[in-house]
C-alpha cells in the first residue's frame, strides 16, 4: 500500500514510547506520516525523535503563525487519508465524544472529514469507568474505529484491559481502515422499520479472571448475538453491541463495546441506556473469583489446589428487567438449557421479569453451542412458539422482525 498519508495524533500516556516503532512500520509500507504531538504527549516522547522518524516536523501548537496564517489545522485535517490517535487517553476520548476543540489535536479531530482510528490506552479503572465506556459508545456510534486496548500488566502496577495495542496490531488496523469503505453506524441502515430505535445487544461469553493466565468462561462463540445485531442493524436500528471475548468478530455498522467480565458488561449496558429494546444474548458467568491473583498461581508441592473464593456475579437480565427508570420497553433474555427446556425457561422468564425468553437446548449432542445452527423456543407471557432448527442468521432475522413488530 503506497501514496497514503496518516495524520498521527500522539496523546499523553506512557504508551507513547511505542509510537516511534509505529512510525517506522507506517513508513516501511510506503506511507507518509504527519505527526501531531500533544502537550501531554511531549512529556513521554520528544518532538525531535518523532520528527526525525516521520521525516517531517511534528506539529505541536494550534496558534503557530507559520501554519495558521493559512488555516493550517483545516488543511492538516483534510490532507490525510486516515487520522490515527495513539495513545488515545481517557481525556482525548472525552473531548472527541463531546466535540471539544481547545488544542491542535482536538481541533483537527473536529475538523476532519476522514476516517478516524483510535488506540485507547489508560489505567484499567479509567477504562472500566462508566464515563469512559459511555464516551466509547458515542464514538463508535459516530463511526470512530478502535484497536485494543489489550489486557496485561500496566506501568501503574495494576493488571487488566487498558494497555495500548502493540504497534503491529495498530498497523494492521490502519491497513484495514484504509481498505474498508467508510461507514458511519447511525446512518448505515437508516430506512428500515426500526429507524430511529436504539437497541442494546449483549453477546459472547464473559471471562472471570483467576490469575493473569487463567479464567472462568463458557463455550459461547458469540455467533448468535452477532447475528442478532446484524439483523437489527439491517432493519434500521442503532445498535449498541456489548460483547465479551467472543470467537466470532463483531459486525460492522454497530457501536461495539468490548468487555471481559460480567461486572464490566453490566456497567457497559447501563452506560448504553436508554434504549427501546435490549436483547441479552450473552452467556454471562454466574460466578467470579473474589481472590483472583495478580500473579500466575503455581503448584506448591502439597498436591492441594488453590482455594478460590467465589462471589455471585450481577444478574444483568434481572437488573435491566426490573429498572424503575430507563427500562427498555422490550427486554429479551436467553436461556441455554440441557433438560426440561421449556419448563426451565418459562420459570426463568417469570423469575427475571423479562418480556421474552429465547430458549434452546445446548446439550453436547445438539452441537448448538459454538455451532452455526440453532433450534429455539420463543417464550412470552401469551404463549410458547417453537421454531424449527435453522441457521443462526435466520433465527436472528426472525427475532429481529418480531422485535420490529412489537415496537410498532
């Protein structure tokens, strides 16, 4: 790939030390780099280093008479093929979500008409904060692309999601962003029967950490949840797609919010409200490890396994079904059962307080969990509707059609 120009905005985080390697990778593919070094970014790397590697001077200030005499920030924002923000700090993401423009970087981001890719990087608690997740959802709804963050040890000594993606991963995302057609999530499918409706879809498993390399999970691939998000998108809905670490990729044209744990998923769902409907297709772990270790647990020679203290995870379906304010008018739950499917799922619908339950038999012999087909029973207060076995995409289309009809 050649003859492309990347406008690279360098935020103020310790991950900025990786940016010189990213610049090398970009230029190795024949692309040009126009670097923008924020004031905070300059605390972690230098304008001299960035300028030498990029082959052109790093821009630092909004009020530079040598460039602003010709409205330089507008030219910079329009001359690039792609805008990349790395590291994208919590502050930078908040400015982008709110449309603030108080320095060169934020002004460029507000003035650009090009695709924008961000590589978030921050402390795990900052990443999991509801404000950050709310801003992330807004940015993704606006069509902003994301890469990372990764999970791992941090400079502050904590462990979790928040590490900036490695330069090689960002480079791969840059290639994908330049190759893909521009799509903005809210307008992608604006003419269907769900036009103007906001729907939250949860998908995939959750991972509850035991230590940095082990976790409690389940066999959910996330295929059914992703298919439902696509079907709702195709009917015109604005979809907030809250996904655990699923096997299948997240669909395009929806606002993707990536989480790891049940606690993070519950917070992400709350941040995405209000919505007209919520489809809770994720296979959320019932339990989490309270005494998870920050270091890998090793054998101690006694032959005894470590004692894991467990606590019950939040019941996201019951919580959203019983909200007093901001409850979606339609809440759809899922029940994966291995015996007495209809009886157990009916009891679950009544116990949780949701409007519908989509129940299926996930016994190993069915091949449904992790497979491409599903056989579901739709359980509502007014009756039970058994569907024949079919592809998960078709299940999703039928469910989306019923949701559209229910919402009128």
